[in-house]
C-alpha cells in the first residue's frame, strides 16, 4: 500500500511504464448513481444559480452606473484577488479538514452580499466600495469551494475524478440560469433586485449540510509519543468485556488522571509535523503533467481571463449596441457552448488530458481571431467556439488535478495553483483595458488570439511530459523521533 491507496490509484509503474498507463486508462462508475452525490449536487447547483445571477448582473450594473470598461474589469478582478488567500485555505483544508471552510465561507458570502445590497439601496455606489464587497464575497466563495473540492475524493472515493468533473459540468449547467434569469427578470426587478435574489442561494448548501450530506471529520493524527508509564500503572486497561485486563474490579479513573492523560495526548499531537505549503509545491513539480498544465493555465488566465470576458460584454453593449436583456441572452449562448465543451470531457469514461487540452486551446485561439470580423453571425460563432474550447480546457484541468495529485496534499497544491493562476488573471483586466484604449476592441481580439497560440506551442514542445510516469507520493516529513 502507498500513501494514496492501492498501487493503481497511486499510478505506480513497472520499468516499462505499464502501471502508469493502466492508471490513466482506469474506468470509474457514474457518480449520478449515488444518492448522496445527487443531494450534494442539488445544494451545490442552487448556490451556483445565485453565483450566476451575481456574475451576470454585477458587470451590467457597473456599466449602467459608470459606463466604464475599467470599472467592469476591476469588479471582475475580485475573483483573482481572492485567490491570494488560496494557499492558506488549502493548508487549512489539509490540516484541519474542510468542514469549517464550507460553513464559514458560505456565511462570509452571505454577509458580503447583504452589505453590497444595502450599500446600493442607500445610494452608495462608489466603485471602491463595490470592489471591497466583491473581494470579501469572492474570498468566502473561495473558502467554500476549497472545502468541497478538497473533500470530493473522500466523500466519493469510488469515482473521485468523474465526481469532480461532473460537478464542474453541473456548475456550468446551472450558470446558464444566470443570464436567462437576468434576461427574464431584469425588466421587472432591475439589477439591484437580481442581486437580492442571489442572497438566499448561499444557504442551500447549508440545508444539505443539515440533512447529513457533509464531509467526514478528519481522523485524529497518531501521536508520536505514548502516555507516561505512570498513567498506565495508575489506571489499568479495560478489557472488551468491561472489566480490567488484570482481572481486578472495574473502576473509573479520577478526573485528575483523565486531565493528565488528555494533556499528554495533546502535547504528543502538538509535536506532529505541520502541514507545509511547500509539500503542495513539491507535488506539483514532481508530476510533469501538472506542471505543463499549470503553465498553460496561467497563460490562458492572463490572456483569456476576466479581462476578455468583460471585453466581450462591453463590445456587446457598446460595439453591437445590444440592450442588457439581449446581452444576457448572448452570454447564455456562450455558457451553453462552455457547458457542451465541458461535458465532452467530463463524461468520458477515461481521461486522456493532452488531446482535449490541445483542441480546446486551438478553438479559443481561432475564435479570438474570428472576432475581428465585423459581421454579427461570425462574431457570435466565434464567441460560441471560444467558449466551447474553454469549457473543454476547464474540465481537463480540474479532473487532472484529482487524478494526478496525491490526496494528502490536494488542498495545498490546489491552493498554490489557484494563487498562480489568479495572479496571472490579475494581469488580464490591466492588459486588456490598456490594449483596448490604444488600438481599439477588434485589434485587441486579434492580439489576444495570437498570444493564445503560444500555449499551443508550449503543449507541443512538452509532449514528452505525457508519457506514462508514476504519480507522486506525498512528500516525506521529518519527525522528532530518532
């Protein structure tokens, strides 16, 4: 047995690499056949609907209030800003478990959303106030996502990769409701009403939690020291029949003995080596496939991140002169395409990452070049094609992390990956806004398309990294034992 379970789960190899090939070719059951998964997914989906409402309504509200692409882009940049906390949250998940992250993250989101709604209701629409609320809200959302994403392998051990991919597809499916609800409800409740509708959805996962579908409590760490011998002499051990093992009469230990034993156990647990964030980085470096995808994901986050999304919404409103309702429908079409691309990867019985990753990046690159054509059907086709490719890339990346990263460092490794990709995504609104001011919107699409082709070159040059290799085990830790 390895730290990750069986040799097949850990991706161990024979000298000819057959073991890793078998691990990559492993087949998992469909998680939709598990009732607990369906209940968990239902609460997750309800929360996603509210997130989609918020993500669609907030940039459109910012455009209505400021008529500024810069404000729209920086509100969208609240997501990568919150990723700065990802390593710490990942270490929390690995060390203390995910239960606290889920509950506290949801409550933080609800509080920030309530504060933002009250500010807007009172006429306080300063961009910096909205940005501050958005950062708190997204940080709470990151804590919630870190909790449930890290807990998926333990909650659904029979199908961790497909469960993660299916939940990612479900996220995209439920986000379709956001633009559709915006288009349907905007004439009736306005942008602020849509933000109020988002507030109750944060409590749906808490209801699922209350009915008992939740991650298990982490097992207590094995102490490195045993209790002092004097304690063993004072309180003889009890047999499974309830009496003492030495045949004497059964008696209860005094309270001071129990407190002394509890203190010794606490001190022994405190001497256990901490969960180091560096262990997550070591796991990323050890598997070349994860490293290759990380570089590709960082470039895509910088080039095709929040800045590109805001630029598309801005061009729909400003360039094509669509109403907010029409722009919501266009965004819904983009989300449908992203869902289709995601499903094409997540519902496959086997994960072979290099092919969908390459095809998805190629589709995104071609789509950006086509967006310069001043013909409405061509532009919408390009939007749909790019979303299709991006959905395939997203599913490939999230499923590969669960497949190749050791479970014991999944939280820390994922946190570091979110930090790096979030830092790259912070460049997106700055780069896109500055480029749009200099050359205009259509040439900006062309430059972004050319920049995306560098990812294709990177994948081609690192093709050898996808040969069968062993899955890295959790890094060894030092203890105080001799």
